C-alpha cells in the first residue's frame, strides 16, 4: 500500500471537512491484518472546535449507517473488479 495513496485519502477527508460535508472523521486502513494508517480528523461537533475527534472517539448510531453502507458498497466494487 503506497504512502502516496494513503496521503491522498487524508487530503480527501480534510477537503470534505473543510467543505462542511461532515464535521469529523476517524478511520483505520488495514492490510493483511496489519494497521497501515489510523487517523482522526475534524471535530465531534460542527458548532464547536472544543471537541476534536480522537482515534477512540465514539459516534452516535446514525454514523454507523454511513460506515456500513460505505463498507458494503466498497466491498461490492472490489468484488466486481472496478475498485
């Protein structure tokens, strides 16, 4: 896994936060059972910078839907060979 691609992912997430798409994000990328990148960006509350996200930040249940839908869609695209 290239550092350049992982850096690109960081940039995409930072850009979406700056655009106001979401206030914060925490992600982990693993390959062959090894964590290759783990990051936290933004804040837990759009209205306040007092609560920055942390690697162990907890999100409300609504955020789980986004993760499940994104992971499922990504796995399907990988299965089809389009990603």
